[in-house]
């Protein structure tokens, strides 16, 4: 079946997929095997050892490529394993420009793991793309963008950054986890690599850990595949199956995430006990127009600061919520609440967090697909003294 010209909602179900060749199974079977029989040394049906390739993982990789409008997908054991593979494209002495505000795990990987191997990272404000030029030199090999950013919901202009990267012959990689391919497709905006923590919106049900990369160029795909195979942090067949299942409902889930997110953001913005709400759908968001240009909606991720609150008050609120579960992660069907300073971003030094607005009073919501009135009622009772 030719799926290249399908619209997005159809791609989530059919993109890159076909019935299983063995028995015609509509859903890709879970090939729970480590190795494959050969008729003669080197004589096989395309699969030799499941670290190198597995039919279930291959089906997922085809689906990832389809929904991101790329040509090559790679599936990993986690989002961080996918990021790790991208950075391994570099050599000691190479430099990376990235945002001063990004996921704490990415920051930890960059600073504490790869930093000691001689790769230099510049953490800067990327909301104004021209700032990037000040940090580019002949050693700059990669620009790493996360948009919307975690947890301040800042927006970075992917197309504008792409022009800078191309001019200076640097790769541009975009962490598209918060938006998902439903809202944003970085490859079509000029990115070379798109990365996902498939644990989040792609899986969608908080029941797996996985990551993904998608690219358009074969030479780059071959380099990434070599590193993936050599390093071995691949997505297992069961998790691959679960991500594939999640992708099939991505479009309908994202519609509800966006609907609920809009309602919750507006509710919080009008609440007398809320000082500030961070959500790119507001017209007064610093890069709202960029978000409108490069996204198809504003998503279900929201951060806010209670008015005049302290660390203890922020903790009281997150602990008092009931329908919003206090937990790490995001993007599942259930609503989650987190306290970035002590959870997702605890690995970043407090002085660095404060510089970008990740205060001890900041609260982050992953708005799920429950009834919006129930979510508002939960927030109302938690904000009540």
C-alpha cells in the first residue's frame, strides 16, 4: 500500500505499515527473538540479530519516519539513548550550541557525560535566533533545539535557526517531544534530525520507555545507525509494539490534549491566586507568532507560578491535587503534575535554573484527556487555602 501521500491522521494508522508478510497480521507481531535462522552463513531474510534489526522495531521505525515526514527512523531504548547517539556523531573539540533552558536529563548528559570527553556545549537564549551567531565558530558542529522548551514553554524559530545552521554547515537537531509530530514537523522546517522521547505523546499511555530519531538524508541515517548498532541501546520488541499502538491514536489524543490545555491555561490565567501562566497559545507569549507559524496547535503542556508562593506552598499545591497525579513524565492520557526544581530539573544547579526562570515555585502540568470540568475542579480545590 502506498502511504507517502496520506494526510497525517491516516499516516498515524497506515504510514509505513503493511500487513505482516508471514500470516497477514494487521498489527505487526511482537518478534520476541534475539536471533534468526540462516540457510547458509550470510543467507537470511533481512534479520540476523535483534540488536541490529528486529521486525517489530523496523515497523516502528517506518512509522516514525512516516509521521515526521522523513525517510529513515531509528528506535531506541529511551529518549536519552537517542540523544546520546546524536552527540556521538561528534569528536573531541567539537562544539554544540543549545538552549539555556532544556530538559534536565539532556543538560545532565551534555554537561556531565559528554563534557568530560572534550565536547564543548554553549547554553544560550535561543528565543532570538540571531544570538546563535555570536557563538558559532569553525568547531561548531551541532545546534540542539528544544521547542517548546521544558518547562518554561519558550518557543524557538526552527526555520530561522535552520538557515543559520545551513550557512555555517552545522547539523540542526530538534527535540520534538513536547509538540509531537501532530503539532510540529521540524524536518519540514529545515532540521536535519528530529528526536522524540517516545515515552511521552507517541506512546501516550505511560506504559513504556522508548526514544526515536528521524532524518531525511541516507548518509546521516547510515552514520546514526552505525552508532546505534555499535552502542546497542535499541528499543525492544514489546516496547516497539506498544509505541506503534500508541501512534495509531496520536491524532485523536492530541486533539483532546490541545482542547483541554487551552481550557486549563485560560482558567489559570484568570485565577486570582495565579501569578503567571506559561503557555504558547497566549497572544502575550513572547514568541506566540512563531508558535502559530510552526505549530498546528499549542498542546497540553502548561507551567504556572502561584501568586506570592513559597517552595512550601508550591509543594502543598502539587501534593493536594488528586486527578492530576504527582509524577515524573508527561504526554499520557492521564493528567500529571510536577515540580521541576525538585523533579525533572533537579540535576541542574539551582543558580542555573533560576537564570532561566525555573524557580522553586514553578509547577508544571501535563494536561491529559479527562473531562475538562473535572480537571478544573481538581485545580480549584488544590488552590483553595
